[in-house]
């Protein structure tokens, strides 16, 4: 068997490496780009009926055209997406269906239908679709260049290599690791090259650019990446869509964050390969990228999530090194990565679970090395204090307040407005807070208590902030008002203090309502509506149960790392449910960590089973020798 493994593994490696490269290339550059022609289909009202959907939106049935493989939720290349036309005029592509329900001129291809909102408000136009396709004489190319074919080929080859590596640890893993990691990098290069000149902005982008009311590391990164290049006025006019003419400044920022993101991605894949067979580590990271689990929609945006995700890769990578090596030197690096994560995104505080687990592992396995352990812990403490000082110092310099999370009171006041009732106005401790809460009710806060329409952004930015801003102008005039996209320290200090006062008073009065919102956010939104971690009837909680059972069965290093990965994702969901309304991108941010935990669970159980088989075989051989 070992001889066969040594013969088969190079063959499988020779299949897996080009399959990874071809899967990555044809996913980024479909064959239709080279040999396809544009197809136009005039939609027949009888075969493609239009029916009401929700709000301003309608359905257009495309079942008879068999185009579901090109839908937004099918994971295909954007070049293969169907374009939708209203009376010959293209509608704007939008994957957020809630925006289609409220804004005219948007569409999304989902499963077997088009969800769209007519320009005129009524579905009285002539509709058509266009898409790239190969003609009949070139259909054979569609099979040979299908990224799914090469993805399956790579997956099966890597899976076989991984199983062989688990059964025969003497295989040449170092060479396998190098080639497979290079192939993983090569599969990403086409994706990176294709989006090299693509950039987007979001409503929050200006706050990061101006280092206003946000943790400081991403604004510092923006300033360093853009250098002396100037922003364009058009960079922030069009949001949630690729900019037609992005400035050099925004391109430098987006390119730099993408390079950092994918470099840290490869480091994480290498670190995980210290715990699991290297082909399985490469396979898992490749599939997570291909399946869209790594925030592909935000990768090209001026938002903190891409940089925060890169740092989260480093946090997990360093933790895996600690679990595998049990050495002291990675601990200060883990502290630095965790500090950088919180400096980039306050919600990254959930990674304290990974950091604490790393400290405990290092301390329990190196307690005899008292001098070295003391030095590592001291350096870790210095790194932590430096991160805290940077957070506090930046917030005071930019916003005029000493705080670790600049928008903490803004999040708290959103909950306060949700659970407040009119009787709370008299409970306010001063005239400003009474005026604020009274005006908030007049500005749209009508239904007290928990309700399913709870919207953090609405409560904060459409009710709380306009009210507080108006009160600031009435008291201090307009001299201290900032430019759009930032807060002046006097304005931020006043609004932050007002929000804190209201939240400090209202939240203790209605703790039951607050906890009902938290329970609704966690049990309904975070773990059911927003999560992608479910398959058919296997819900998120079933996956949690399977992971815990695997951890109890394995009881090895893989199971230790698995438990921390599962706990980290749960910690993220709990923290966001306590402080914010869970949004898709917040939940998606750490789902890959959960998937990594499931991989570790499977490998841990496999290693445990193999060890028991080997032990049983050795005991049997020993008994036979004794009997002989």
C-alpha cells in the first residue's frame, strides 16, 4: 500500500495543480469572452409573464429559457449574467432585492426569474434580455472550459491526496505543500488581474477616507496606499456599483487592500496545513473562495471589511501555528494581529476568544519555561496597551472623545429608541435629553417596544442623528459644522454625549425589551435569516451540534482548534446581536472560520479513528507474537 501511495500521489498532484489553475482561469475568464456572441431574446408576455412581487418590484418568469445557471445566486462569472432591458433601455443590476422594491430601474436575475422595478413604475413596457453564449458549432468548448469541471477535478484529486496523507504520514508533504500552495495562488491570479481596475464606494466610504468616527487603522491604510494621488469628485457620487472612471487614489487603495487580502489568505492556508493534510487545507480555502464565502462583493470597495478580513486571516493563521507548534514566539504576533483587527473594525473584538485560547495554550504548554513565558506575556501586554492607546488617542484627536469604539453610543441609542415609550421623556436627566427623545417621537418613532421593522440605520441615521444635529445647530450655530463625510470634534462630542445620556437612562428601564430584541436578532436573523451555513434541513444549530460531537470524539489538537473556531463565529454573532442589528456582511465576515472548524472536526475525527485502528493492529500483532 505505501508503494502504491508513492506512485499514485504524483499522478494526483499532476492532475490537481493544472485543474486548480484552469478552474481559477475559466471562472474569471469564461470561454464565452473569447468565442461567444451576444444573444438577444425578446420576452413573450405569454411565455414570460410579469407578476407583482413586493413594493415597486415585479417578477418576470424565465423558466422556459433555462438560464438559472447564469443567475446572481448561481456563482457564475459576472460576464455571463443576464442583462435586462425595459423598452430597449438597460436597467441597473442590483443584487439587494430590498432596494429593487423601493427604487425604480433596478433588476436582479435570481433562480428562474428576473426581479425588477420598472422605470415608469408600471410593467407596461417591452422587455428583453441579452447575454453572451457560444454558437452551436462551438458548444464542445463549453464543456472543456467549464470551471465546474475543473473545480470537481481539482476537488476529487485533492480529496484523494488528503485521504492518502492521513493514512500515510510519511508522504513528501513539504513538496506537496509548495506545489499546491503555488497552484492555489495561481488560481487566484486571474481573479485579481481581472478586477485590477475596478473600484466601488459605499455610503460609509467617505468616513474612512476622512478618518471620521471610525477605528483608525483603515483610514491610515488609505492614506498610506494612495500616497500623493488625488481623489476625484466622481469617486463618491456613484455608490454600490463599479465606478466608470475611478481615480488613481481609489485604485491604489483598492489594489493594495486586495494584495494584502490575498497574501494573508495564502498565509492562512499554509498555517491550517500545519494541522490538517495540506491537500485538504488547499481544497478548503479554494472552495471557500469559489463559493463566495470570502466577501467577494466588498473586496473592491473602500470599506474596512477587506482589510479586517485579511487581519482575521492572520489571527487564525497565528493561532493555528500556536496549536501545531506550542511555541512562545507566535504569542506577541497573535496579540499584534488581534490589536490590528480591533483597530480596523470594532466588531473584531470577538477574536478575543482566539487570542485568549492562544494565551492559555502557550501558558499551559510552556509553564516550565518561566523566564521565556514571562517575556512573551510581557511583550504581549505591551502590544495590547499600544493598541488601546492608539484607539483612544485617535478617537480623541479626531472626534474629541476618549473611547475604544467611536460609534458605541450611536449603536446604543438605536436600541434605546427602539424600546423607549413616551413615559421615558420625563425620566430623562436633563432638558437636552428630554428635548431629544420628545423630538425623536415626533420624527417617526411611533411604535414602542420590539417589532420586526427594527432598523439600526433608520433609528440612528434617520431619526437620532438628524434630531441631535438640529439641536446642535440651534445651540451653537453652524460655525462648528464639518464638511460632508466627517464630523467636527465639537459636533461629535455633543452628539455622542447626548446619545450616551439617553441610552444610559432608557436601556436600564426596559431590559426585558432589550433582551427580546437581542434574542430575536441572534435566534432569527443571525443564525437563520442571514446565515449561509445550512444545507436543506440541516440547520445552523445542527451543524453546531455536529461540530461539538466531533470535538468530543476527537480530543486532539485539531479538535482544540475546531472548538475555538466554532466559538469565535458564535462570539461574532452574539456580539453583533447585543450591539447592532445583524446584517448579511457582518454574519458572512466570520462564516469561513466556522467552515474551517468543520474541516478541523472532520480531520480530527479521522486522525482519532486512524490512531485507534493502528493501535488495535499493533495490539493484535503483539498478542500474536506472545502466543507464538
